[in-house]
C-alpha cells in the first residue's frame, strides 16, 4: 500500500491563554509571506517581517535590542563574530582611497586586517598611540574618514584618551569607532563620549561562557547602519539563532559576572605585584599603571576583569610557567566564567615579528589573564605555584 503524500506546511505555535517566559530558539532559515506585494512591503520597510535568516531572524534581533539597552542605542546589529563586526563596520562605511587610523595596540586580528587586508582593497591605514592625542593629530590625513580604537587595549591594557580623540574627530569630520569588548558598557558607554560606532565581540564578557561566537555593531546614524547591514548580509556574516539564544542567557547574568570577575582581578593584580618572579603587572586601577590618570577619569573606579603581567623575556620560562599551572586553561580567549590565560606572542599577536611585538610591550614572557569567577585565593595560589617553576 502506497503512503499518501501530502503538502507539508508548518501549523504554527499552538494557541494558549498563557505565555512562555523563556525566549524560544527560532532556527527557521526562511519565513513565508502572504503575497508578492506583502513581501515588497517588508523589503521596503513598510511592514515588519522576516524573510531569509541571512537577512535577519528573531533571536538575533532580541539579542541586539538587549545590548542596545546597555549601550544606549537602538540600531544594533548582531553578526557572526567580533571580527565580522569590525569588517562589516569598515567595509560597509569606507571606500577606495579612504584612510582609517587605528590605535597602535588593537586586538591582533584587527591589526592584521588593517595592515594586510584593507590595503589590498585600496583602503589606506596607519596607527597612532591612543593614549597620546598628539600622536593621532600627526597621523591624520586629508582622506582620513575613520579612527578605530579600543577603550582599553588588548593585551597591554593601555587606556585610550577617548574624550580627546572624540573631540579631534569632531573637529576634523572623522568617524570614531570604539571596540568596547574589554571594558563593556558596565564600565564605559562610548556613545556618551561622542563615538559614532560601538563594536563588541559578544563572544567574550557579554555572553560569558565560551560557547558562542557573535559580534555586535551599532551607530546612532541609521543610514550608516543600513550600509553596514547590507554589507554584512552580502558577505553572509549570519549569526546562528542557537548562539544568539545562548548569548541572551549569558547576558542575563552579565552585570553580576562583571562585578565578581572585576573583584577577583583586583585581588590577583595586587598579589602578582608582590611576587618577586613578576617583572611587571598591568591593571588599570593600580597606581603604577602608565595611564592611571586617564583610567580614573574614564573608567570611574572600574578596572574590569583583565590582568596582564610579564615574567621576563624568554620562551623557556614561558613554557615552564604554563606547563605548571593547574586549574586554569591556557586558551586565547577572554570573558569566560572560568579564568583563562593567554600568551599573545604565540596567539593573538603571533603574526607580528619579535621586534614589532616588543614595540607594543609584548615580550616572550608577557601574559594576559582573563579573570573568572573562582575563589580568588585559589586562583592566586595556582599562579604562584606555577611561578615557582621558573
């Protein structure tokens, strides 16, 4: 007996007088419209609706609005990664012959994008010290269209003069983009200082569990956001609905996690400062920090959850140190609930030669710790035991 074939269409969600309290995962790739005219109205913005997941889906929009609320915006776009956000921002707003000026101590892959990839497409790039406004003044050209900085640099934790740079941008009609991944809106809201764009790797502190890969871009200029959106859709920087759903769950505890991790980082920084095996400790609220005045002015008492330190300048000691750490993952990420430690020379900044890394302050003995939610005394003890091996 032949099985009867039927046309299969979704029946929708069953009717209920009560409502769900948790956001569902909505993995549908495509959304059915009522007619060609109705589809036209969606694409023309006359009616709200979804069409194809690459062009947007409910889980991404829910997450974007939540981060918007934190950053004081309403235009946020969630994409597939932090680097997808940076790439879509630059390629969606700049053109052949434009110049983008970056902070000299950006995330390694952002540096690589600017040094190697953008010039291939005719976008000029150069770099300046974000802690020194005169350095930026010197690098501005007639065709400079954008300045890109991090509030606190990765991994050297230098604090950008965001107010001075924002004023410089305003006087010269230059767009200011700020990567707020390290600091997060719990510490600083770049739009309040005059930023035109705010970027995040949601993967890090906002999501906070090392199980999602997502990015975020926002601007208060709707036309520019439309250009960024169109570019991101064209290159397929589509965020996974499941990742968006996981990030929404993580975001619910973001402020609690931020406070706990920050307190742990303060404890770790002070302990490392007293250890004779440590050559240098970098933490924004420490009096020895080279940008302590800017940190006090901009971060308002926050130091965030990142601690960097140096044990010397040779790979042998670096290897011994890591091989003897227990309970802390040696992993090139940050913002997880568990503490992780990374070695920028062999991960984020490995494409730079040794001299270029040293110019940034990254030696073979330089480490960056993303502090998590553990008992801070256990965290300190683990690192101190490992230091005894060198």
